[in-house]
C-alpha cells in the first residue's frame, strides 16, 4: 500500500473557491472546516439552510472565508442556480468536494430482502442524478485552460458494520457507483482542465482490498492534497483515508 506524504500547511492557490456539498453530514462539515482553515474560500452547501449557515459561521468565526448556499442537488434547475449564483457573485468555482447524501434504506440497516423496490428505485435515482448533475455543472464552471479545476467525491463504508450484522447494501452500491462514475468522468474529453478523484473513507485497520492503492494519513490531508491541482497531477485516482473521528464511523 503506497503512503502519500503531504504537508497540510502548504497554502492553496490564492483565492481558490471551493464548494462543499452536504455540510449537514459529518464528512461535509469536516471537509468545509478543514479547507476553510487551510485558506480556501468556502461555499458551504446543504439541503438544510440552518446547517449551511452554521458551518459558514463556524469557518468565519476562526478567521476563514465562507458563505452558505442551499439547493436540492437532485433537481437540475437548482444545481444550475447554485453554480450560476456563485459564478455571478464570486467568480468561477475552482473545486467541488461532493459529500452530499440522501437518507435511504441503508440508514436502518435494511437487508436485501427487506428493501421495497420503490425505495430502491428512488434511492438509486436520487443519488445518481445528484452526482451526474453536480459533477457535470462543476466541470462546466471549471472550463478554463488557464486554471485547473478539481472535483473530489467522498465515499466509504464502515467495515465495522459487518461485525454488528447491519446491512450496508444500499450504501455500498451507491459508493461503488460514485467511485466508478468519478473515474469514468476523469477520462471524458470534457475533463481536460479538471482533475476528478475519490477519497474512500476506511477504518484504521489495514485491509487486503486496499493493497496497491494510495493511502493518506488522514482525511484532512487527503482533502487538502486533492482540492488544489497545484499539489498534484492526479486524475481518476482513489485515495483511501481513515475516517476523521469516531463519530464519523458511527454515522457510516
């Protein structure tokens, strides 16, 4: 397993604007606060206004730069309004950290035989539409030959779920789809100026399926590394990182 050395104190490209989706979830909140603390100008997105506003206040209160944004990422028009609003007031979006998640069958540990087909269809459609629409619009915003963009999707299944016999079937299926989509989008012709990568959250125990992949010492280092193309030249890669805190593992 390759270890990635990275100095998290390396400053980002000046005035780099990052949109973090889903800050109502621990992963999104952690990503927004981390990047705000490392000098990024953060747009904290949530489906819930109060969550977006709280994270933005948290970042500003410690000297960072942040604003709140609300949109339903499963609706194409809402996604376009989100990006257009940022572009009209702040300029182009340089980085997107996509952590947004919609509760579904996995939240109660529902097994394969217990998931209703309607819930399954809704769950898959909502997440894949959100992913497609957000990444597609982000790549349009980043279409600048003079300034590289970055899209980072965050996935991860808590392996300890197997020990508690809780099913993570739906979550694992969507995580796999997100990872595959990100890798495929990285090879798309429209990604010439955009780097697309995935951070996979794992528990801290080494796992055989991680052999041959890159692993970072922590989630925060992976974020800072991938959020700014000045730090690397990767695209279509998966970086594995331990979950940032015990409560994140509980959410997973």
